[in-house]
C-alpha cells in the first residue's frame, strides 16, 4: 500500500505526521511517498493551506488535523481493502 504525503520542508506539522507514520510502519505494511508541494505548482495551489495531506491508496484523502489514532484507523481500513 502506498501513502502520498503532501508536505513542504519547513512544516513542523508535516514532520510530526512523518514520525507517526514511521511508528505505524511497524504495525502496518505501507510505503510513504513524500511530495514537496513547493516543487510542483499544481500541488502548491491545491494544498498550500492544507498540509500535511495524506492520500492513502485504497482509502481516503486525509486533511488536518491529524492524530495518531485517526491515521492508524484510516491506514488499517485502507490496508484491509488493498490487502483483500
């Protein structure tokens, strides 16, 4: 399963989500692909006021605020769909 994390380098909330995702990789099998919104004008226009945004394969797009539990629940739900 792939998770796309839309973020930018100076975003402390993005760093927090990355750490939570790293912790969840011990429990759930997924790969994180990080997209710097500053490197893509389309991503920047779409997400500039919304980061961090997670696009979960087989699941939903998650917008802030994020908690460990909402991330975990969304990943488990998507994993059951993708892994099925």
